[in-house]
C-alpha cells in the first residue's frame, strides 16, 4: 500500500483535514492542559459540594445553639444547666454523684 493509495482513502482525507486537526488539538488542550480544564472544573465542583454540605451542617449547629441560648435565658434553665454540667450547687447543699459499675473506666483482667 503506497502513499497514493492512502490518499485515495476517505478516512485519510478526513484525518488530514487541517480544520479537523486544529479542532482536535484545541479540544484536547481545553480538556486536559488549560488552566480552566475539565479536570479542574470537576475538582472544583467536588469542593463546592463538600463546602455546601459543611455549610448545611454548620447552619444546623447554629440553629441548635440558638435554641440552647434561648433556653438558657431563663434563670431556672440556666441553673439546671449549671448543676448538670458543671456540678454547681447552692449554699448548704450537698451533691452526690452516683456512678454505675458499667460507666466506670476500669481495666478488666
């Protein structure tokens, strides 16, 4: 098969078309090598989705914290919170901490 026979083939004419070659090089460049390539866009899209999930989580946390703050604005609730979490007490009051055996951190032999 010589060069003349190759030039007669239809696919050879299509592949050697200058416009098609330039378009192919351009598409490959834009997909892989450019600073705004498709690969970078996919990575950025993943990052955006991750940040949106984080934003949703943080907004839920803010809503929960606002509820807790509203709850703690009541003096009785504030006292209850302080007693339960910080073991605070009133004067002339004794506190007994009851620990169950399964809640103790002991080493088993």
